[in-house]
């Protein structure tokens, strides 16, 4: 499992393996799930 940590400024780095697998690019937007879900998904279609 790949993880990342939230900083005190509420920032995180998406690991390179995840960025490549999801084909993320600069400026991509994300949708966040509810408190129980803790999910994150790119808004664009892959």
C-alpha cells in the first residue's frame, strides 16, 4: 500500500507511482469523499 502524510499546512505529495498510474497532470482537480469514506479521485476521465 502506498501512503502519504498530510502536513501541518494541510498539504500532501501524491507519490510518483500514483501520479503515473492515474496519469495526473498539473492543474487536475479532485473530488473528496465524506468523512467516513476518506476517498480521493481525479475529476477527469482516464
